C-alpha cells in the first residue's frame, strides 16, 4: 500500500498538444502553493498522437504507486475522459471543461448541424461526461450557466475559475518617465484568429482610423483564418496594418510593453465570445498595460476608461472610438494600466485561483 502523509494527493492529468498551456500552468501553480496538497502529474511531454498513451501510462503508474486522493483532468480532457474515469474509479474526478466541443463545432465554426446525427452524438457524449464528473471546472460564470442549461447539468457541481496567466512571464514593467505622447500610435493584437476574436472587426476599425497616425500589429493565425485575414486586409487596402507570424512565447512581454494599447477582446459577437475573457486580456492586465475589452454577459469589475476600455462586441465603430480615445488621451493610459493590474490581482491572479481550488478540494 502507498505510504500516506498528512497531505492530500491531487493528481493533475493532461494530454494536450500544448502541455505548457497557460491553464495548466495556472492550476498546477495554484495547487503547488497549498501547503496541505501534494501535487502529482500525469502530463504528456510529446505533442503527437503518442501523448495519449504517455499520459494514460503515467496515470496508471501513479494510481498503483501513489493512489491519489483526487484527480483533475485538464483542458480538452473530454478526449480521454472515459478511460480516465475508469482508471480513477473510486476517487473524485474533477473535469476542467473550459471549451465545449459541441458549441465550438456547431455554433462557432459551424462545421456540423445542430439537428444532424453527428451533432446529436457529440451533444450526448458531452452531456454524459459532464454528468459523470464529480466536479466540473470552467473559466467564467456565463460558461458555467451555459453548460448547465445546454447539457442539463446541476449548476451546483460546476465551478468557474479564471484562466489567469503565467505571472513569472507576464509581470508589471515600469513605464519610462520620458514616455509621453507619441505621434505614431501602436495598437497590438495577437491570437489564432478564431471567430470569437473578431479580427474582421479589428480590420474594419483600422479602416475607420486609416487616416490617423496609427499602426496595427496583428500576430498569429494559420490556415483558412489567416488566408481570410490577408484577403480582407488587401481588399480594404490597409497599409496601416502589419501582420507577423507566431512569435516565441517569451518575446510577447516585450511586444506588449512596446504597444500603446492592447486589444484583448473578444470582439467577434459570437456565443462563445460573450462568455469568455481571453487569455491575452489577463496577460495585458498582469503587465499593467491598457487593454480594450469586449463587453461580455457578466460583471467582472471592468470599468470603461478607469481600468480598461470597454466596447460592444461586433461593433467596429465602437472599437475605433475607443482606440481614438486612447490616442487622444495618452496621458491617462498609465493610470488605466495600473488600475487594470489592481483588478487582475484582486480577481484573476494565481492567489485567487488558489482560494477557489481550496474551497473545492475541502
């Protein structure tokens, strides 16, 4: 039998192509800060198809050798849920379910039909894993309510925990004292150009501001989303918009610091967009940088022209007005960034995540 100490053993299980994903880091770091928790990890290292076997073998080894008290199945855990459920049988299983595959495929990407056979199968599968999990984690209150309503799950078993960010990488950097009004105003956005991001709204806002002394830097994207971006940029003749491919993760703080205002979004006005706070928004806030946020269906403490800039989703005119206000009020941006940092520490930080996890695990 495994030798016990006075700590609860919590095993974090993950099989994802990006094992260093920020959600993983945030939850594991929060768990590691609990003195009464011993964190065990069944996390893949490879990124290909073998990652599933790698994770499950490590999980089986830990189950036999350590017999954890509780398991947390990380992001995209729906892919291996039932195997993990069997291997952890008799112990509580917490499922981190930030993204609904049904909602993504049916409503966001519109790849399958809601009333079709495939759509019904995916819906039934997702409902079954949500009902089987002992606790379900998600990122926001609107997502919590969506999952409860869409899949008929008791809302009491669903808990929202902010994504947070990697606070060792994204941390406040003092603004140089000589930094004043700039004639060329720099606006930054990066992401995978998903529908919820609303990159088309950003491009149309850039078109509204095309005669202003501004430069937009858009980073990321691939496949059809990137091709659509370039086609629209060309069609709108946006010389003020510069695109860059993916940049190394550790270089993002430098780019954020150089920008005058950062676009957190989401701006896409989709169902998912109205339920999330983007990861980049947390990164900008944690660095104390001014950020423009798309209004969602819950009050998170964002206050327009106080700790951020708030805009309606799907509205390029509103986004353009917010960017223009930032350009015309550059002297107010450092204070907005400082208050945004305070909001992050108060509501979204690793310490906040730790408190929520402590309540759940108790």
